[in-house]
């Protein structure tokens, strides 16, 4: 099964992914813009969504309901700014769902 990949973030973040042929959704770093972009992604049924960490908290409201679904797989990636720890927490949640174990717990 072939799936499309979407990338959500600021222009600087999505530009490199766009050059690789992935579908880029450039948004402003505010709740309204990010949530509109995330909703557009869900309508188009992508298999993988790469989200810039600096906009992830705004996208969580839209993507939060899809966490237990197989698709889309939402991956949060730190980029351009200092990591806020959101990407690590999201990875930990995903691994706990997949394995039943909190692998990243201290």
C-alpha cells in the first residue's frame, strides 16, 4: 500500500521536504493557521505527517484524535529552534501505544 507524506510547519521547515517531492503545508506559528493546515492534511488522507516541533502544540488539537489510528502516523520533528521536548514526549506516547511499555520513562 502506497501512502502520501505531508509536512506541516513554517516555510523554512517545509522547504527542504518539498524539494524532496513531499507535500508541504507551510503555516504561520499560530493556532488558527496550524489547525487549518492540519485539517487540510486530514481531509486528504495522508499516511505520514511530519510536524515541526514549534507548531506541534497547535496541531495536537486536530491530530490528537488520530493517535490510536494506524494512519496518519504523526511524527514531530525538532527543527531550527532549540528542542522543547515535545518531540520526545510524542515519541514516548507512540512507543507506549505500540509496545505497552513506557520505554522513555526515567
